[in-house]
C-alpha cells in the first residue's frame, strides 16, 4: 500500500467537494491538535465531515438493476410523477427528501419515517434505461436500468468528525436501514407494474446494486452524501456559491459542482475553465515574486 501524506506544491487544484474539503483536508488545525497527534497524523488524517451550515440538493437512493428480459415499455429517460392534486404534488417531493421532517442526527431513516408505507404516499422518481441507446449496456434480450428516488441527505453527527473515515462512514450507513430501502424499492416496483411487461419486474431482477447518500459519501467524499452538490437557492446561486479561492490556504483553488458557478456538467466545465485561468495567473505571479 502506498504511504499516504502530503507533497509540497506551489499550487493545488482541489476537486473534492468543497463542503467536505473545507472541513477535512483543507481545514486549519486546532491550536491543541499538534500536541495530540504524532508526526504522521499531523500531516494527514483521513476523516469524513462537511459544513452543515450550507444548503444541499436532495439525497438519492439509486437502484441499479440487471434484468432478465428487455423492458421495451421504457424509454431512455423516464420520469414518473405523482400529482393527482396540488397537495399530492407538494407532498410527492417532501415525503422522501425530508422523510417526515424528523430524521434526527445519528438515527436511521427507517426508524424516523412514519408507520405508513411509501406505497401509500405520493413520490416522484426517475428511470434510466441505457440499453435503449447503447446496446453494450446489457446482453441480448436482457436489460439494465437505474432508478433514482429523492431521499433525505445524511444527518451530520459532529462526534463522527474526529473518527477515522471508515468508522464514520459505517455509522452514517446506518441512517439508511434495510426497512426503509425495502419499502422504497417495493413502492417503485408497484408504480412500474402498471407498464406492459413490467407487471412482475421483481421476478426479473437478476442483480441489484444499491447506492445511498452514505455510499456516495464513501465513494466520492461529497458533503451530506448528495451527488448533486449544493442547492441553487438565491443564497447559493452563481456568485453567492463558495468561491474558488480557499479562505484558509493561499495556494488552494476549489473546482466542482459545489463551487462557482454551479452544478451540472456545463456549469462545472465553465468553473473549471475559470479556475484554470486563476491557476495560471497565480503561478505567473509566484514566478515574478
């Protein structure tokens, strides 16, 4: 295993999620921290935490299913809305994004949700069928789909910030328990069963890979476990989002969905171009001085 640590650099472009990076790898050391850490730890501590004073986009439960037959009732992109009334439309977004508004720090989503099943409540979700445009996505006469269901973000537990990263992530994974995941899966399958050929979709699933906000945090170190970065409310829109320049380290620039100008591929590419220009200017100034 390669030895971990810091390498000296004139300039660093950090593409880790900004709310995560500012509280971990770019966080200023506390005054008493040097005394409590040995030489190796003072250089590098692998932890997971984020700035919970910011507003985040929705969390996501992602079901990746390998299916034993072609699902011709689905297009490449499919959005399933639940809105018989205005009240249903409003609740369809609130149910999974906020749970019941009572998901407490350190508790699982399954225990904090109400006793009613998701099958009895309005909610919206998205299905991507890659094989519609890419035949290599699945074997002949089979299929592979991804189902994205909005859900709560991770609830930050400040006590986990000092734990080794792997231990903290394992605790955060408990916020999305089996009961909650099973209920959402069953509700999605019930909604899809009205389509021709999908009546018994559960019997056709050969394999499932599940992603939750906790697994996204594990894979990508995203703040609050959200795959889409900070939300785009007026307080976090364009120039009001975190700047590229790190406030605590002069030689660090941030880039990515949670930085300026925003998330989504086009905006991230625009931000990357702007950061590249800033990096060149900084390096030129360093050479002059």
